[in-house]
């Protein structure tokens, strides 16, 4: 790892742990709740303790000035729910553009097991090559998605995160397998820091219990989008997630610390 990569990883995390809030969903879904006035959301989640936020390149002017000192990641591919296949993520930017826009890192989404996997492997390999030249960290969002693929199967997720490492990423993101024991196998599949996606939890408690389970399995943190930016109180839920990731709180302790309602 170069000095530049190490320095920039410190800008998007805290002592090797990460609370990331991706907000690149506008390209996929449009200006959904939480993203219409994205400046307010960025301010709220970073006040709540997010280490970094993530957007597509065109949103960069709306990011800067609202991060409260947190880091910034530019996402480099995307697709829409209106298109023929949302798994067909296409390149939307370059490493050079991300640097020019003030990014501390770049990210890319790859669907391991989809019909688009071969092209996405080529794209990720090219991005990591370019990022290495500039000393910029790469977050690989490596999901197990495709025909006959169980998106929460530990073996499939382990393959996905290992692919990210094999292609030169610095951090990998994937889905949570559902319990600590199975996710230990996912984390053991790579030497890289593993962060979990937010998924579609039933409640704040369920979200935080998933984070706690992943951290107990050896994960390095989270990259949670809609779970956070569409919450009724984005600052509070970010504070709760950060409490689990950075302070090793239990789900209930984090709920109490963030003054969120404790569900029965």
C-alpha cells in the first residue's frame, strides 16, 4: 500500500473502521426522499458521525461545503431501474475526474454471477490500475447477483469479496449473510477490510443488530445508503451506526445513545 493510499484511507475512515453513506442512488432511482435536498442530508449524516459520503461525479458541487470534515468518494458506474437490466452497470466517470472533483477515493459496483460480470471485471481492473497510478483508494462494491445466485449465501459473498481483492481494490463492500457465524467465512475470504451494505431492514434495531453481527464477525464497518439517508432522522441513525462501528456498542446501547425509539 502506498503512502498516498494509506493517507486517503484515513480520510474516509477512522482507525481502520468505516461508516460510509453512499448517495449515488439518484442515477438509479431519481431524486427520491433524502436525495432531493442532498446538501441537508450530507450535513446531517456527517454531523452524525459518517466517515465519508459517496455520490456520482455530477453531485460533487453539492457535496463540498456540507461534509463537516468527512471524506468524499466518487462512484464510477451506474444504471437505472427504468433500463432493461439494473445489474448492467456502465462506467460513468474516471479516476482523473474524481481527483479533479476533490475525491479521497473512488468506488465501483460489480455483480458477481450476472451476465454482465465479464465486462465489469474488465472495468474494475482498469479502474484499480488507474487509481494505483494516482495513489487513490478503490472501494469495490462486490455483490453476489445473477441467475441462480443467492445474494446472501456466505460462499457466494466470499467469492465476491475475494474477486475485489484479486482485482486490486483496497476495501470491499458486500451484503450481510444474515448471521455472525456465516459472515466470518466471508471476512476470512479476503485480507481486505469488508464493509456491509444496508439491505432492507425491518427496523432500526434490525439494522443495528446486523451491523453488530458483522462487526463481531470481523467486518470493518458499513456502507449504508437508504437505511440512513431515507431515515426519519438521518443524523440520529448515523450516530447509532457509528456507535456500533466505532465504539463497539450493542444495538440497544446504540439506540439509546442516539435517542432513537426502542421498539418493543
